[in-house]
C-alpha cells in the first residue's frame, strides 16, 4: 500500500522521511516542484532551542524538542551543535531574570564568558544565559536535504494527485487545510536576511526586550537571519515597515555594525496554529491530518511524524491525537 502525503513542507517531508525509513511506500503531492518560499518553513529561523522555547511554550515543546535535535542530525546532517546565547541590554536586566526563571538547561555567563563564546560581542554585555545543549540548522538546507534523500530512496513527488486514489492519505498542507480544520488560525512571522561581514557569530543569539525580542541566527559567510515577530494574522507577503524598523533597531542594539549591513531578503508567512499552539493528529476515515506546528515547525515535526507512523503501524492513539472518526 502506498501512503499519499499532501504537502511537502516541513511536516510532510518529516512524515515521509519517518515512514520511508521504516519501509513504507509513500508519495508526496505538492503544487510546487521543490522546497521554496511558498512554504512557511522556508522562512523559519531553524533554532533547535527547546529550553529557550519553554519560556513561553507548553512542556511538550521542550520534551519533544530535545529529541528533535538528534532526529535532524540523523536525517540531514545539517545541525550545528553550538548552543544558544541569551542576552539583554542593562536597562532590561529584569527580562533576563524572568527568562532564567521560566527555563532550564542554562548557565549564567558574565562579560568574560560572553566574550569567550562570541568575541565580537565582548565588552558589550555583562551578563547573559548560555544554553549549551541547544542547536540550530539552516531550514532551507535541511528541507532540501530531506527531499534529496527521499528521492534517492525512490519516493515520488507529484504536482497534482495521480490516479488512483490511495487507501490512505496524510494531509499536511499547513494553513491550506483550514477547509477541513476550521479551528486552525494563522500566526504571522516576519524575517530579514542580512549580510554583515563585520560581525561574526558562532551560534544563535537572542536579545531580550519587553516588547520585541530579537533572535539572530548565523548562516555563515557573514550572513544572518533575523526574526522574532508573532502577529495574530494570516496575511502573507512582505514585511511591514514597523517590523522592519524594530528588527533592524534591535540588531543595531546587539552590535552597531548591523547598521551598515546589506538587506538581502525580507519575508513573511502565516504559520498554522490551533488554539493552544500545540500540534494535532486527527484521523477521519482514510485521511490522517497532521497540522498546527505554530512557531515550532523544526522542533515538533519529528515528534508528530513519529507519532503518525506509530499510529499507522499499531493503531495506538499518540499524545497529539485528539480525534478518530470514520
């Protein structure tokens, strides 16, 4: 039996990878021929930061996110295991205290330790938090590598659903699945890509701020991805002027050299989320829906993929499954 997966974003590719490595025949259907800007996972930061995310997320995000680091390493080889550095300006020191209280897995670092971790930030910050067990990856490289390995295993990709209709389908279309999942909503995220050769960073750096926290993720060769916005909107497209100003201002506060950076790219997309911001598996007859990754696409897609495969193989009702009907 061939299992058809609708959607080749991070969810669809992760499920296809999990099933195909277990020996199942799968095929993917997506209107685009390769990973690209049509998928919200294309615009992700790629931070595998379960401890940091726990500051504002539910417990399963941390628990399953820790396992995701190994999953991505095994299936893509794209993971950088350099940890996460969390900083704040002196006027916002209370934000760092709050962040430390609401998360674990960190070490308090002083100015000397910050300079040892990130020399270009030396002398700019006197205290911070270091999360040594966190990691990051390039989402675009990881998505492309998943697809490449699937093709190498003989998995077929189609732009339109081929005949005949399969016995079982998995719907992983993201926000497009609102035609079947009316409780999905869109959460808009915006990002910038900068080139700033004057700054060198080895790991993601989060700059806390009471209104707009910033994360900066190094992509190599002086290129950085900036992000942080979460807006309750399903509007896709270009970045707003306000978000652009706030992201660039926060980057400048992290290091003034970002004020001279080249803006290579801007982008925005709407991430699919359920009311509690946790993913769902829903079985309706011959269709299994997998959706609702919210801002945790790369942290939680491996867990959802594993649960989907376990359910199809054994019939068990996994943690994220909340509906089974004929």
